[in-house]
């Protein structure tokens, strides 16, 4: 287990919205929740053979369900006792995770990046979910410029010491470059595609944009189930297989 946090973490109450689809919290016995638990098991197995702690969850375009996948994956990883899991709201342009948990907008990543403080106070404990949450915070005027500062790398270095798993809900790969900043700081990447929405050409462009040495696999978000299929341990030569799954 990671070392104790060197600061007190405030707890925040949650009010789960019906449309949030946090099945790992509201429908724990459902098939969808079981599939997320299976994905968490696969990732723990992978962690035994390679250094994977910081997981970036992204998609090719908006509206493919990456935030829902990020939240449920973090909830599944948090089920394992004696492991501390942090969920980061890494989309500084269109953050949505705080709404899924029914939390008011709180200071987070943006505020710390703008400040010159070495003390980080914007992590919150969601006791009901058994995990910790770092929100995006206020919307900055220039997210890309803010994220490219050395302070983001400094933040991730400290968080890596405190937590056993870090799940980052990042912006979509296209058309912005924000995800490239997060991907440099992540150990592994999961790409989310939505059945009936993601076009093969868009998926291929997303795959071409990502660092294949960090690409762990594809998570297919289905219309009838939050997670239909997963492919773990993916390399560049598997891109054709991914586009067909």
C-alpha cells in the first residue's frame, strides 16, 4: 500500500444522478459492473509484469463515454482492500465527473497549477465510493498552456507516491492536443470507443496519435451495456484488430 498522505483530506458527500451510469456503485450485482471488475482484474495482473499505476482513459472524439468508463474503472479498482485509488478529472475544458457524483464544482487541478504553493489541498475523499477525487477546478482561459507547466509533472510525481492507482479522465484525442500532455505523464492508456458512434477512420486517427508503447487496449462502450469488450496488452500491430472489436 502507498505511504500515508501527509495531509488531512476532506470528505465530500455524493448524490448519484440516475443518468450517471455509475453501475459499480449503484448496480454492483449487474453484468455491467462485473465487466468493470474483470477489467480491474486484468489491469492488476498486468501490474505484476510492468510498472502501471497511472492510467489515462481517453477517447477519439467527445460523447464516447470515457468519463463514465473512468469513474467505473476507478470504483472497481477501489474494491481491493489496502489499495488507495485516485480519480483525476483531467479534462480542464469540459469537466463532467463532478456532476456524475453529484458534487459541486470544487478547487482542483487548475487552482494548484496557477498557484505557487508546494502544499496540495484539492484532493477529496468520496467515502461512499472508497476512493479519492481530484477535480478539474475552475475553467482556465488557456488549458494547454497551463498544463504544459512543470508543475503538472511535479503534481503527478507526488500523487504517485501517495496512491496505488491513479485513473485520469482526459479530454478526447481529437481535435485538441491536451491529451498529449497527460499521456506523457501516464504509465498506460486505455482508448474508449462507442459502438455505433465511433467511425473506423476516427478510431484509426486516434490510435495513430497515441504512444503505442503505452497503449494497453481498447474499451468498447456499448449502447446496451456500459462496457462490451476490452482488449488488454495492445501494440501497434494490433490496430486493425482493435478497429474490428
